[in-house]
């Protein structure tokens, strides 16, 4: 069974940093699957889910949404079944539930999300 588990969310203030983690497990996911891209999306209250960042299997090719470019990075260790979202210089508008996404040959898999909330 395919499972994505996110962790690392929490309450942050403007300017803080945070690192989210996503671990993929189950027979659907393989360290050797070159078509296994990993990524992050987020959904703020009252808004649609939006793309944040993505990394391919090689770990070389990445893409970021404009609002997070230069502040967020998405590393992917050689194990290939884990990815992170390093978030720096957080802003109030970054508050959302962050979802891990795996895409394999056009099929999407989703985690249950980890919340990042803005504290005053």
C-alpha cells in the first residue's frame, strides 16, 4: 500500500525557518523508479491547493512556485524515498496545510498534510 507521511509542521512567526519531511513507503514506491517525482503542495483556508515545489528522481531538476523562489528548497537524499521542504524567511501568507505529492507516470499520490500556522 502506498503511504506518504509528512511531518515538521508547526507554528511560526515571520522570518522563521522550518523544515518539512515526507517519507514514502509501500510497494508502490521504489528507490529505483526513475519516473518517481516528489513534490509539495499547500492549501490555505478558503483557497485551492497550489503547487509549491517539485524534484525529479535524480535530485538535479527542481521547480518552484514564484512566491517561494529563493526562500524554499526541496532536497532529496539518495535514498529517493524521502524529500524535505526547507522554508526560510517565512511570511504570514505561507501559512497553510502542506501536502507531500508523489507522481509516477501521471498517477498522483498524496499525504494527509502537515499544518504550518502563523503565530502573532
